[in-house]
């Protein structure tokens, strides 16, 4: 990556797209039909050669980390893969969206990283989606940042527990294909634990002005972790979220991100969608809440891109 990091100020230089002969509504309807056809043409995703461990991270809040974690995980599981979601955010929003109990005192990721409890005792199946399991988070996790400071090997406690669990699953003939770790909107010890445990970073980037601010700092922090704690960590996937094709702002941010990260940016972007926002209030992913919506189809297509990249690396 030789080009300079994108800046929030440079989006305005993007030229306005030339007008299309069709109406915006007709173009949107056509895109929806084409997306539905692509999604329906792949009823199952190919398994990766090895378990892929994704860290879904961005220190900026409100960019779609939890939404992306939940819906990519649901899409992969609904296409025949075994998926584990690790909810590392004390708010427990991933647990909520996947209908996993996480009230105060519920055993989960806190016990795994602070007490060293085996993940076998803590992981729970998602009641709505076969093949999807969750390591839940409760509000108890809010104090873990302070408690971790005094613990031995504090940065790698999640990694040790996760690797032991993945080996147990593999030995039992029930290999986990994908792990997605939902990080809190900060770069504290919980996020560091996630990045030490992860092998790939998935960065959701909101298609708005502030999205590019702080992105350079996130990339630098990932490089520091690569240098000192986890040389196998790599930014492999960028997902554009809350995309509105009708605005110059969204297309400008998207162009900046694509120019900087090149092929790491998924071709599929996630549109602004009321259905995506509504689904968590019903303790569901958008794929189980409204499988025909543009949001559900977009997440399925984004998951297909991720799975295809994994199978190509395997071959």
C-alpha cells in the first residue's frame, strides 16, 4: 500500500457519477433482483482448509461492527458452515441479536479470559440458526480491562482458551470453520486480546464523513500488534456499511477506501436498511428477520465473497 491513507477531507474531490437513463427506483429494483439471483445460485459455501479467525474491529462506534459480526456469521452458518461468535463487547449486543441470554452473572467470555474457564462450558448454540454457536458477554466484562492488568500473559488469554477449544472441536470431528470476534469500540486490552487470538481483521467502515478519521490509527495499532504480539495477524477484509448509492458522500468515501485498501475491500457494500436496524429488537439477525430484504441479501453476498476467498486460499 504505497498510496497515502485516505483522509476525511478528500472525499469531496470525487466527481459526481454521470446520470443513468433509468430512474433511481428502477435501477435499485434491478440491482435487488440481480443480487437475489446471485445469492440463490450458491446454496452452500465451501469449507476453508483451516479455521479462519476474524477480528471485527474499528475503534469508532456506530460503524456496524456488531451488525456485521452477527449477520456475516448467520450467513455463513445458513450456508452450511460451522461458526462461532465471540462477543467481546460488555454491552452484549451480539448475544442479544442471536437470542443468547447474557444478563449479569451469566457465564461467558469474562470467565474465559479472567478465570480461565474452558470454552466448552461457556459456548451456547444459537436457537434460530443451526451450526452457529456463541460465547456470550455480560456486563461483568466491563471490569475485565482492569482485572486483566495484573494477570500473567494478559494479552493472550483469549487466544489460549480459543485454541484449546478449536482443537477439542476438531478432535471430536466437529471442526469450527469460522470464528468472528466482535470487539468493543476501543483499543483497550479486550481488543488486544481479540487481535492476538485472531488471524484476520475485518474492518467495517461506515460510508460517512467521520468514518475515515481514526482509520490510520487503527491500521498503525494493528501493525504494532503484528510486530510485537501476533505476526500472523493481517487485514484481509474491508466492508463498506450504511452505503447510500444516491449520495455523493457515500460514493466518495467508498472510492477513497477502495483506492487505499484495493482488493481487500469487498465488492458488496451494505446499504442503509430499516430491516437491519429492526432485527436486533426481535433478537434476530436480518437474515432470519427478513431474508428477502436488501440488507439480508447484501450480507449473504458479502459472506459469499469471504467464503470464496477462503476456498481459493485453500486451493
